[in-house]
C-alpha cells in the first residue's frame, strides 16, 4: 500500500492512518468552529476526536459522535485512545460555560449540562438529539 500526502501506513501495513495536524475545537455552533475553545496545540484528527473534541482542522471537520460506526472506526480503543491505541493525555482547554453563553443550546426540550471544555445535552423523555448534537 502507498498512502496519500498527510497519511502514513499503519503498523499492519494494510491501511493508512491520518497524520495531518490541526487545531482541535470543543465547541461547534451551527457548523462553525469556535476559536475561543480551541486547544492551541496541533494534533491529529483522532487525537482530537477520541479525546472529547467536537471538530478538527482548518475546515472545521466535525468529529463523529460517540457510539456511531464512524466513531468506532476512528477510536476503536474507545475514548482517551488514538486510532493506533496510544493513550492520549487530556487536552487542555479553557472552560467556557457554553450553557450560559448560548441559552438556546439543546432546544426547548433539552437541558444543557456544562462539562470541562464542552457541554452535553440531556433531552426530555421521548426526545433525542438531532444529527448536529445541539437540539433535542
């Protein structure tokens, strides 16, 4: 196998892994990366997305949602581990309380819960998050 620019051959020599470097974002509102939430260190997409990032890189590529097939492919060892199984150190982000800064997060049928460097939406019974992960 040969890999395109920005990718390297994995140890099994059967697949390529993404080695591109970019900023990791913990906040994405309406598909826009929030610069105030970025980790100022360059990391790979799996280092970002497998470690509580919401989007990555200069094009604000959304991370796959935990539990999805795409997430399991990117993070086969689970949260906190890169694609190749390396334990990831916690990315340092300044914690902004997104729930107070954006009162409309999670919609009328959801409750916003602040977390370090991010937030989670908890939906009322009978409701679930839409594909953006922002509205119930």
